[in-house]
């Protein structure tokens, strides 16, 4: 059934045709709900009207959808739209193996790498009781990162056909139940003899097809060819492979493997594809030392003649010798371990979250992977053992950032609610270690001697006991070089020193000795340094992972830095998405180094969306002017500055300049000035200036700690702000504009921030984690009086309706509203959801949106497709073997 391009099949917009086969046609389509491209396999009309067959197809498809392996293309679901029945599948980009083979034989080492991944996929499926039945080069794709993906797994069985309806001349892919006699299954050239004879088949049919595919990779020829299907089937049943076609460099063990896969009697065939995978591992790692000789290459089992019997006996002895070596050889040594790459796909609907911060980390032993993901609008840490195919959420890590492991891998550290916390990987309640300046913190490292070094939002590195307590500074900012923060710490072996990035302007890699107190700039321009036990200092630079030989005792680089991995996701915050284990494994998120691109979007209370014509930029903290004509917004690119967008003229102009980081704009009630946080004079304090650009910049606070402006009172006499204190954490203060004297409003052991004056000026809304997670509260201003909890199931980013009587906040990806009455007494209504969507939300608590003066529209930030498509994690095991070749370590 042909589908018109541009039409919709359920939620999927058909974009283009990909191909056609025995089961139907395949299209590229766009998932309008999740914003990703998929493959739609539209079932042929002749099948779609067969009720019994389609019921069987749905049952089989549900079983196949349970397969979750990096080398198997995923099945997302079934779509039934009118008379159209379609299977929704993972769209795998790249050529098929058949396309690659058409270019000529594939080198032995590359063939072994590809075959190993095919074997891994088959081994996983067979362990789950599923046989492919139609393995062939056209059903294998090789992506740009050399990952093999097997397509149409088990679909030959899912759409079973009757014998009378089959036409083998068209290379059928339809099947009936494997236990029923008289039915042929699989594409003819790759059928096993038992399939060709219409006998029942099992996993050994896949092993035969695997041998056919491997032979074809090495020779660029089908092992059993013929002009017609009948000729092919005859060759499969009676013929023998032409072993002389194999390259002379084919190792004996690989030849033996091929012969065992292509035994006509299934009882004599290789019993388990896992044995093939083990053999390929050893061949690739160099354990298969017996290379083929011309005599071995000339094996032709169908041409036994007395004149060559002696040669054959010699060859047989060589093959048996190879088998003996295969059986008795010990496991590969650590010095010759195979470097393997695997791509982990997040479950459908999940996205890597908080990518402004490191979102993936591997345990020191290289056995576990932790990552931050967003599922159904909730950000949480997920933990996956690398010998397991499933990841599990870690309870109590909702809203978490920057996960990191303890040295023994038994604990996970993370940041949440303005606190540094830890939780056992075995489960349990997370423990709060410190309430110090830890919200939006920029990384941490857990030492082997019971301490944790972490980077606060601003300022020098702090150190705290793994049991908790008060932190103390371990580095000192170089104010003369414009340093306002130290970030991404990493302990060196023995905990005697720590690596970090000094910035934010033009970040440099530095090292701090914790014994001598000496701090040294290593003259490397980059971010997120990590020490590799191979003898290298790793860091990110422009989307590349760089490596340089490093002496961890003398704290000196001993060579030139060079790129070792390209395409590692790095964002403007300095977060690079990679991690290494002490055992030599690397994990990273593939992507390009660029600022996040976000769009400015109006959203009505019912969720109707309208995109503004402003260009997509890395927007943060949008604030509408009181008259609604202009928008002040931060843009993070080479440096963070404040810009003004004229909503009537659709023009974007820059307001602040200089090498400082300027963010969080707040309008005065008359719309004449903007206050904002700036590091132009040292510690980030509050400055303000005229919104039309006239006059100079005036400093409002002079605090040794960071001050973040939040909201003016309606009469403009007060400014509520948050102080980030390394001892007491996040506290709420109010600045009187007449004498510029700040007064403390709220300080508790918990995190409090994002204060916002009610329209009548008598109440202050804010966010606190006193309950263990963020909720929105209101207190009378200036007091006295108790607090009222506004949100019911988590809440951040409070904004009052300018008309009063209502308070908005975010809860995950939901925009919530609560009726709030302040006169004659205070009362709170029930929270209700206005709309839900994947709009950017702040990782702290300050609003990443604003509300129009009539309270009917919301100015939101919408991420572009590049950011919302973060679903892959690459795992490279034994990577240090490769690293030492690319960047030889120092002596």
C-alpha cells in the first residue's frame, strides 16, 4: 500500500520512501510527539486484511519489541491508522552491509569487527528464545560510528505466509511457524539446508546464515550462488563452498569457524553463536597467530582426488592443530585486550538531562554506568551495570545533577536542592552532606581518603568529609586573571592534588597540590580535566577529547596535547560529556561543541504555542518589561551577556558588554532600569543600568559572596535577592534602594531562593527544599508570620500573576497555577495544571519563563531538535590500549 509523502499515519508524518520488501514498504517518518525520525514499515495490503495473520503479527511484534540490545534495531510500537497497519521502528542511518560488500571484499580485520557485533546480537536474541530466520547483508546496517545494527529481527516469523502464496524467486522474507513442515523461510541465498528442505529450524539456521554473511564479507561473493532460486537451493543442499575464494591472509581459526558454521548437517554445525563471538574476540585480539598458507587457502572439500590426498592430510592436521590451540589457549592477556565500542540507546521517550552539567559517569572499576535522564518530565539518575541490559532509576535522586562514584563504586554522589548528597548504589535514603553553596554546582570528585572536593556555583573549590559537615576552600581564585570560579575537579592518585578548570573566561586547566598548597596553571586551554591511569591528562576542547602525557607526581605535562576522540558533546557551560574508569574504559555522549539553541515561544494557558521570529540562541532567564513591549534575556555564548528584544519590531540588541558574566536581568517597575548579576568587579554582585543604554553601570551590592537579583517590589523601593554563602548556603535577603543596605529575610539549614514579591508587596514567594525536595512557599513580608506551602508535588520557578490573586510555578514539565487570596486573609487554592511541554527549565530554581501583563500568555524557552535528541551513550572498553597508541605516555 503506497503512502503519500506528507501524509500522516497516526502520530507520524511520512517524510520519504526508504524501500520496499516482501512484507511491505518502508518510510522515513517524523514522530510528532517525541520529535524524532523513525522508520515506518507499512504492512502490505495483502497481509493487512488477513485478520488471523495480523493478530499473529501483533503477538510476535510485542515479543520482538522486548529485545533491547545496541546491535539490534529497536521496535517502538505498532500504529493502526484507518486501513493502514505499520510497525514503528528505530531509524538506522548508514549503508547496509550489502552496500558495503558491493564495493568489494571487506578486509579481514574489519570483517571480524562487524561479524563480532552480529554474533553479539544473535547471542542476545537466542538467549531470549528468538531466531532471526532472515539474516543477510541487506538486513545489517553499519552506522557512521561503526556500530552494527541488525534490522527486521524476527519479522520473517511475525508475518507468516502460506506455502501456496510464496514466490521464492523474489527472495522471500515471509515465514510460517518454524515447527510446521513444508514451508520455506528466509531469503534463498542465505537459507540453511534444513530451511531449503522445508524442515523445522532453530537457532542453528541463524548460525548458517551468519557463516554465509561472513564468507560474503571476506570474498564479496555469495557462498552459494545460482541464476535462479532453484539453482541456489540445489547448491545449498548439494554443493560446497569454494574455500579458495577466501583471502590468503585469512587466519586458520577464522577458516575453521566458517567451516563449522557451514556444516550442512545441523547436528555437526556450531552449536552456539556465543562460541563464534568468543573465537572472533580472540582472532581480533591477535590470539589467532596461525595465518593461512597457500595450501590452507586451497581447501576444496568437494574435489578430493588421490593425487592431492597427502596435501589434504597435511591441511587437516593444520586445521586440527588450530582447533587444539583454540581450545587450550588461555584467555587474552591484559596487554592485548580487544578495544570494543558499544552504543547504549536510552529507552524510548527518555532523554539525557541537564547536559549543561556532566550527565554520564562510569564507576572506577568500569563495571557500572550512571547517567542523568529525563523521563516523563522528571530528571533522575539511572544506574546500569555494564553486564546488564537494563538501567534502573536511583530512588531519591529526582532533580539531581553531576553524578559521581565513590572510589569503591558503592556510593553515588550528586547535587540536588542546593545540597551535596550521597546514596548507596544498593538503595536507601540519600544522605545530605553539606548545605554549602552547592546548587548548580560544577562537579565533584570523591577521594580515596574519605573526602570530597566539589565546585560551588561560583568561587573556589571546596572540600568536605564524605560523612558530611562544613566545607572549607582548597583553592584560591586569581582575581587578577578574571577568575570567578573553579570547576570540574578530579583527584589525582593518592589524593595529594586535584585537577580543575579555572574560568569562566577562556578556561585553563590547572592543578592544586593539597600538600604544599601550590596552585599551577598547566597552560592548557580546555575544560573538564580527568586523569587517566594510562599516564595521561584528558580534557575537552572544542568538541574534541584531548590527551597529553602527564606526571602526577611532579604535576607537569610532559608532551604535546593531541585529539584522541572527536565529536564529544561539549556545551557553553564547560560541561563535556565523557568519563573514564581506572581500568581503561571510556564513556561519552557523541555530539558537536556548540551553545544550546533555544527559541522564544509564546504559550497560552491552554498550551497553544506561537514561536517568535527571534533567532534561536542560548537564551536564559527571559524577563518581560512592565509594559510588555521588550524582553530582557541572557544569551550564553562565548560570554554571557544581557540582550533586549523589541517584541514589536522583532529586533535583538545587546545591552551589556565586557569580559564579565552578566545574567538574571530584573526590570524596575517603571521599566527604566535593569538590575542583573555581574562579575565585572570580582565576586558576582548586583549591578544596574538604564535600559536604553545611556549612563553608566552602578553597583548595588558589595558582598564577598555571590548575589542573585530576583524581584523588585511594586513601588520599586525594595529588591529581593539570594546570597550564596559558602557556610550557610542559599539565603534570601532584601535590599533597600534608598540606603542600599541589605536585610536578611530568611536563613535556615535548607536551601531558599527565587524570592518574588506579590503584586501588593505584602507577601514573598520563594523556593525551599526543607521537605527534602523543592516546593514553593509564601511568607508575609516583612513579617512576622508563618509560611504557607503552595505547591503540592514539587515546585520551582514561582512567578506571580501581574494582576494578582494567582501564583504560577513549574513542576517537572508542567506549568501549574494556584489561586492565592491575600485579603482580608491569606488562603490558597488547589494547584492545577495549565499546560505541559518540553520547555527549558532552570536547574536551580529561578524562572526560565515570564508571564504577560494580563496573565494569559507565558514567554517560554523551547529547546531545538539538537538538544532534544540526546539519547546515545558510547561505551569504549579497554580504551587505554587505543589511547596509548594515539598519544604515547611520557617516560
